[in-house]
């Protein structure tokens, strides 16, 4: 029996709402993995004016491969609808990938023949590939990426949204427009119930903070989720300068007896009891990841930022000056300013060097 083709897989060549034409199918969104349990199909689309976008078509038929299908369909629908609501709230946030059009198109007369979709602005590539393309000594570019990423997270937090899946493939590069955060498929709203609220971590576990790896949850849910985003921002800085994710580096340095089961470990004790071992592994992991960065103010500055954002104990994570003064410590304002200052220092150094050589 021939495999039945889902309606969401039959969009090529179609003219959609607002004149968008579906050009070709892509396996993954540019720079991101499919979210929502692989309930979507990706396409390249083009508007009447020649603007290109990434189209995410939702494939409801995939729910019928689960058991029971009715429950899977309900779960899928709630996740997709919640993600669309979040994007609607982010339309004015200039560091969040924008949804430029959305709608539905009917493929056939079956109950599931209508395909819902969202079209997003199209990035040049994700930051992983862009970093490969720039010179390894282009420190200023890396710092500008981190400034844009920190700004994007701060925009989300002010809108009471936590991303919960910050990683290199979700930071998209738009050329002269800079970098933006994409894929809100794992995000939660701090004031509106959502499909991920009961999960300790909704995103990629390779980037999850260490406390979640051991099942530790702070009682304050807002602080808990914000702390998760701070850690992943610091891990992004580690990646930008060292090319590695911090969480696997931490786990690699721990003895098997001190790793959680998720990482082929046998630890069954409390998070507080394993914390000294995590802290012992933390400082050399950060130092090694940044070892390729030239010595000086910029390396020291990035190192200090990473130590504050990725502190293994979430109760001590965040801006050090704010913690010592008793003020709220989870705002990203100071880190945004520090990335900006470091980027300007790097740019000034390049200009000064070129002027001297000229």
C-alpha cells in the first residue's frame, strides 16, 4: 500500500493568502529544528513583491500516529495555538523573528484537509553557520551577536515570555539587521497558562541548566524559568567563543558517580550535595572554552559574564553587583551594556590596528 501523503506535505506551487507562493519544501526551518514534536512541515515561500519567507505548515495528521489519537490531537492543537499566540504578542519586538503572514489553505475535502500555516521572515542562516563563515579573530562580530541575543531575551522577558530553548540554531542572522531569536515552540508565558508549564525544561536537554539535570526546582516559578534563560545565554557566549555547549562540557568533567542518569550517571542524591562537584568542574570548563580568545580586557570580560550567567547554583545566578546590593539580579540590562561595551572595544581595536598599518 502506497504511503498516504499528508495535506501539509502538498503545498508546493500553491498561492496562499496575501499572494504568497509556496516555492519548495525544506527539511528544517532555516537555523532551527522543527518544534512541537515534529508536528510541522517547512517550506520556502515568496511574496508577490519578491520577499522570501519560511513557511511552517502544521500537520495534524501526525497526531493519528499516536495512541490515543484524540488526546494527541488535542495536545498538538493546544501547543500550536499557544505558539501562535506568543508570536502575535512579539510582533513589535525587533529582536524576535517576525511572523509576516498566517492563514489556512484547503487541500481536499477530508476532515483534516485544511492546512494551517505561519510564514516567518527569512534569515540568511543560523549563527552556527555564520560563525563558521567569519574570521576566527572577528571578536567584534561575536560580541555583537551576543548583544543582539541578550537584547532579544530581555525583550521577551519584559513581555513575560521565557524562551526555554536558547541555543545556537535558534539565533538567526539577518545580515545588516543583525541577529534575532527564533522558534518559540518551547516558550512559556509567565502570566498565561501554557502547554509546557508542568515540565521542568521544555527545550533541548543538551543546553539545559545543571539544576534541571538533577531535578532541582526553585519554588519561585518565575525566577526558576528566568534563571534557565540566563544560563542558556551564557552558554551561547561559550559557544560563540569556544564552539561548545557548556552543559555537555560540565557533564564530561564529572565522575560517573556525580552525573545524573540522563548523562549515563548514577547520582541519586540531592542537588545541593552534588553542587560542590559541579562548581569544581564549572570554572575549568569555562576557562578551557574561552582559551582560544586572545588574552586581555575582552577575554576577561566575557569570562566574567559567563561565570555570572552560568553559575551552577541558580540561587546565585545573575548580575553580581545586583546580588551583592540586594536588588533583583535576573535583569539582563547590565549584560546587554557589557556586551555592547566589549563589542565597541573590539571594533575600536580593529580600527586602531588598521590605521597603524595604513
